[in-house]
DNA sequence: CTTCCCTTTTAACCTTACATTAACAAAAAT
DNA sequence: ATTTTTGTTAATGTAAGGTTAAAAGGGAAG
């Protein structure tokens, strides 16, 4: 059963150690983004959604704590694990202060790290209850519930949407009446922008158009070379 | 306002170390129950509600893991911290398997322990908001008593549920009409998310559907790749 | 220790759901 | 005019879920 891979942001300045760790994590089915310093780490963090951050404490320019604090300011929820050089009590305490979820002393056992990662990610998974209103949209006379993945026309029987259909329609709805760039959907939903994913997206646009036909006020327009626009005519 | 003191169950066979640790925790405003071995630990656990369990791994008669497993069977939520004699990888891994939240190697720094305790208790506190003591549910014309593990249809003869059936139905009921993520059930009930546990869960879903058949208004819907939804149609 | 019963997991087989790719048509851009 | 982009439908391959049955565990009682 292919689960969605969990995404990890790894910030580690030692290139050897960083690469080894990255490879190890990737071998264990995580999608890893490796940043070589605090600056880069923060940039990458802002660009993407991660399920976990692993931060080295000792780094030039911007140490792990400072980075963690910045990350916490943007997002109070991502779990953070610190890698500390050795048992430095101050480090550990400071880490917890900025809201770390755990720490590991180098050198550490890789299997233990894996277990911690698993435990932490699972923990977060159970916490995530519901931010309901993020997931409900009105599109003309349709109701889209993108958490339960259905589309209902005027209180009729809900039409089940596939994950991709759902995500795409949701993105369009988020940009209602505005341009939803092709590239955006491809990078956010397909996580890759190439000929095939692009054609795949077109197929999904066709499906959505079919679903939305019952309300002739709602249409998905193409903006050649740019993307699509979900419009609701009054 | 006087905060309710957090209750800790400390199971540690070394009388000296145990007493010192207990005193230290009490000095830091925790209410501590100290059990000298696994048996006693379990007895005390059953008698009271605790916010956290700290278990020594190495104990005569009943080691920390066995105890943890018993505790987990009774309560899937209490955080557990293990104290391991030294960095024994096997211990650590085994600990996580039975659902530990963390572990500490002896000798450890007491301040670090305090931080961990604080972090863990806080974590649970944010998780456990409304989800407190919900053990009785109305599901269409069924009554589920998940404390006694039975399901009754319109006041008829109660059907006895197995532990897993019960837990699963309870989770579904807690999320009635909403998505109950697969991952949630697997991590909370099966404590592991892999192909086999996932298939096992499907088997249980089939069983529950059979049990719920008498009321055709009640159904368990699948949301492909996400989880299940217990719906009660009006 | 063995047997029995209850629970859970594993296996097997089948159905449904999804995403991708191909193929061809139509628009739009150059 | 012809190259690129988009529209649409259908075919294909794979993964997830439904269901039943058999195997494996585990605890209590004999």
C-alpha cells in the first residue's frame, strides 16, 4: 500500500554527514530536502510543507536554535528534532525552550533516529483533528467539501472526487475568478512539471468540466500558456 | 488560580534512586505515586488516572516493557517514558514499539527529565481537549458502550465486541460523519502502520459493517486512500 | 502440558478506484 | 502553414479496498 511519503527538511552543514543521513532517510521512504545552512534551511522551509524538520544545532551563520525560532514563528506545529554535538545540557534545555520535539546526541544510532521520526510523525498525525472551514467551498450552486472529497449540486447526491480531482478543484476554487497558474498546480499537486504531468492535468480539467456542467454559470476557462480560471457568472 | 497538579506514576525498583527521583519530582510540583515493581505498578495504575508514567526497564518479576504493554491495553493515551540502564539500542527500539513517548538513559540529568516531562504533558494536554471521557455513543439505533464493549440494537440483546472491534468502532463514532483517517486508527489501535496492519483493519471494517447492517441508515463509507467515514443518514 | 475458545493476523481472490499514457481533434500562436 | 498547446475519450496498469476463510496467538481451564 503506497502511502504518501513524508517530507523531511534536513538542515546540516557537514556535507558528508548530511549526505549520508539524507540517503539513509531516503532509503527509508522519506522525501528529504537537504539544506546546507540555516539561511538555506529557512528558504526551503518557506517554499514547501514539511512533516518534520531535523536541525543541526552547530552551524555557521545561523545556528539551529535561531532557525528553529524562525520556523516556529511561521508554523507552530511542525515537529523539530535537534542534532546536538554531544550531551550539552544547555543545548538540550534551550532546544526544548524553542519548542523542540526531541533531540539526539551525535553520534547517534540511525535506527533510533528512525524510530523517533516515526513516533513523532505519528504523534502529530493523531493530533491533527480538523480545521474544518479550510476545506469547504461554494462554487456557484455546488458545494465542495475537499476534506471528505465530494462535490454536491444543490443538495443532491454528492459526487465522489478522486484525490487529484479534489486537489485540483480546490486549487481552482482558492483562486476563484482569478488565474490559477498551470505551474502552481503541477508543482503543488503533481510535484513535478513535465510534459506528461501537464497532459495528465489537462485530463483532470476535462473531468472537472464534466462534473461542473450541471451549473452552466460555472466554467473553467483556459488562459493559453498560463493556466486556468474558475469563473462563476452571475 | 491553583493548577491541578499533574500525576505521575513512577515505577522503579531501586529504592534509593526511586525515592530521590520521587522527591525531586514532588519538589517540582508533581504528584508522584511510587511503585517498587511491575506488579505494584500495574495495580496502582488501574486504581488511578495518571498524566504520565515513568517506567524503569530493568525490574524483577515484571520488566518495564511488559508493564507498558499492559498499561497500553488499558489506556492508549497515557504518555510513557522509559528509563534504560544505558544506551541499549534494543531497549530503545522495543520501547518505541510498545508505544513509548520517550526514553532516558541512566544516569540522566534531572533538568532534562523535567523538560521532557513538561514537553510531553503539554503535548498531551493540547491533544486531549474534548476527547476526554467518551465511552458511550448513539449510532443510529445502536448504542455503543465502549467501556463494557458491547453494541446494542434498539434495546435488543447486546452484541459483545472484541477489543479491536470496539476500539475501531469507537474511533469511528468519535468522528461521526467525518473522516476517520486510516493512519489514525492504525497508530492509535494497531500502533504500527504497515501493509498487514492495514489489511487487518480492513477485515475489522468488514466485521463492523456486518454488525451495523440491521440499521440501514448507518454505514461505513470509504474515502479512498484516506480512511473511513461513519455516517448516519436521516 | 494439552485442549479449547476467542481474538487477531495472514492469505487469497475479487472488485473498484485512480492516475497515466496514448491517440486524435481542435484552438491558438508563430 | 505548421508548430504548440489544449480538449476529450479511451485503454492500461497498478494500488486500495471488500470479503471470506484459514492459520496463528494467547489465555483459561482441565
